[in-house]
C-alpha cells in the first residue's frame, strides 16, 4: 500500500495549533479519509493535542508529520508525529476536575491505538497511530483500539 508522507513546520505560537488542524484536514481527502468520517475527527483532535503540547511546553519550533494511506482500504494505519527541539520527555499528569489543562496525553492514550516518544537528535519525536478498520454493521467505523463511531457518536466497546 502506498503512503503519503507530508510535513508542516510549526512556529512556537499558539495560533499554529489552528493552522495545523486546518492543514491536516486539507490532507485527508486525497488519502480516502472523508471529512465526515470519525477517523478524521479523531486525527484532528490528536493533531491539536500534540501540536499544543509542543507549542505550550517547549517554546521551540516543531515539525508535524502525517503518514496517510493513499487509497481507501478496509484496514490501514494513519501515523502522526510531532518532532521538536526540546529534550524534555512528555509527562502525563494527574489532574482534578477543576483544572483547565493537563489532559492532553491522557486523550492521546485513550484515542490512539499506539503512541510513544523517542529522543531525536537534540530533541524528541512524539508519535501516535490510528488503525482504520471498516465495520460491517450499519455504517459504523471501528478502530483497532475497540472504539467505534456510529452516526457521529463515539463510544468504546466494553
């Protein structure tokens, strides 16, 4: 299967988060991932979280990379990476209900099928992957992590 790999340079500015979301959304159509598909919404949320972390917590420029399947397939993996120049490891935080931040990595952990990070040169690369698996029941889309979406509502199979 052919994969389209694209990247966007991110400045250390909070306005870049919105630009990264718009850029990622514009890249999905050519890969067979429809704008109305729940995979697209999940991917955009993951882009938002990882780019926000890079912009807010490092104060350094970053690079957003997407690896997207070029043809619509029953199963394919979408990979998202954010590389920055900070050598500080990402640290998941425990937050209470009143705090307005600190849930980004918990969201990534809950939404992605896999995620992790590795040192890269003087910085690091944080990545996550979503497996796309077509469901056969009533138009629902199922992801490899057991989460499903039906008519725009996401839920987790227990």
